[in-house]
C-alpha cells in the first residue's frame, strides 16, 4: 500500500498547504497554521483562485495566502488584513503575462472578487468574500497610498 501525506484539497486546484505556505514563515520558523474556523474562508478563497486560474489559463504563482498574526506582523501587513482572515492571496501569473495584464483581465472578467489591487507593478492582491464588492485599486507608492481603479505608471486609467 502506498501512502501519501496529503494536505486537504480546498478546491479543484488548491490545497490547504498551498494557501498557507510562506517563505517568510519558513525562514523565521513562524507557525502559520490557520485555526479551524478559518477553513471555510480559505475554501472560498481557493474557489475564487480556481476561477482566476481558469480565466488566465496558466498556473498562478502564489507568494502569500493565509497569514497568522505572527506572520502578518513579520511582513508588516495591515492588522485587519484579509490575509489574516484567510480571504486574500498575492500572486503573479507569468504564463499569462505581466501583473498589469493580469489585473486588467481580472477587472474585465465577470469574476465576483471582493478586491483586486495592482501592487507596486509586481503582483496582484485578490480577495474573496461572501459579499463581493468588485473593487479595483492600484498602489505604486506607500506614501501615495491606494488609488481608485486600475492605473498605469502615469496614474492614467488603463483602457
Ligand atoms: Zn495581499
């Protein structure tokens, strides 16, 4: 009999392990295990990521999903971050294109995300909630803060 150690599958494409993995947590030996009551949120997130995966037609490279309070503090995340609730992930999709193209595809899709943020030209933050707002934001500079809509580097709306 072959035995495999498996992480629970939350959706077609994503396991629990995939959404709690963090290089920072591993490096600093931070426990990033979510409490059981957050599993339904992580399942909602995983199903949303499935839709993005299917929309883009290429695997997502997820750098951060769930963040325990200790991990969130270590990465300087906002205290009430949707990551801490198991509702958000940061990702890129190199097979599809640069982050701006990914953000535009999400904005123009029918996917019921809560918030998409095009962050620092480097990655996409996406969250899913029971009451999705389909909010799209851009951030280039922490001092400038979040800007409404999907904006290019000249702060002009992306067509
Ligand atoms: Zn994020």
